[in-house]
């Protein structure tokens, strides 16, 4: 059986790909119209760039309004990284299916 952690990590990586692809589609639509993307936050406020950072804690760091021109390569790299992670996790899942004793005992 595939471990909970592996299944969860695969799901999270797929979510990152899906989110990144939606953002790229929004950016591509805006580029076709030669306008700034109309991307809004949860409160409906228009965002003029990305916010990148470590969200909380003593070591929190945040950059606001990172240019949309930088967004495309950053999001594309993030998607590629998530896909590579999915591939590696699928290999791990296959190993867990082949060798169930390494996950939590013999298969039932």
C-alpha cells in the first residue's frame, strides 16, 4: 500500500501544477490583450504583481509586487519542479506497492 505521506505529497504537487497552470493561463490572456493581468486576491482587490516570501515567524521575509514579467518564468519553473517531484513520488509509490513491508508491514 502507498503510505499516507506519499499520497499526500503527490496530491500537493498536483495542486501546485494546477494552480500554476491557471495562473499562467491568466497571464497569457492578459498578454494577448497587451494589458496588465486582472488578477485579484481573496478580497477582490486587483494585484499588480506576485507576493513571494516566507509567510510567518521570526524569519518571515516578503517581497511585494514582484513584476508580472518575472512571474511567467518563475511560475513555469515552479510547475516544472512540481512535475519532477510528481515523477519521483510516483517512483516511490511504485516501490511502496512492490515492497509493502517497507511502509507499514505486509500487505493484507
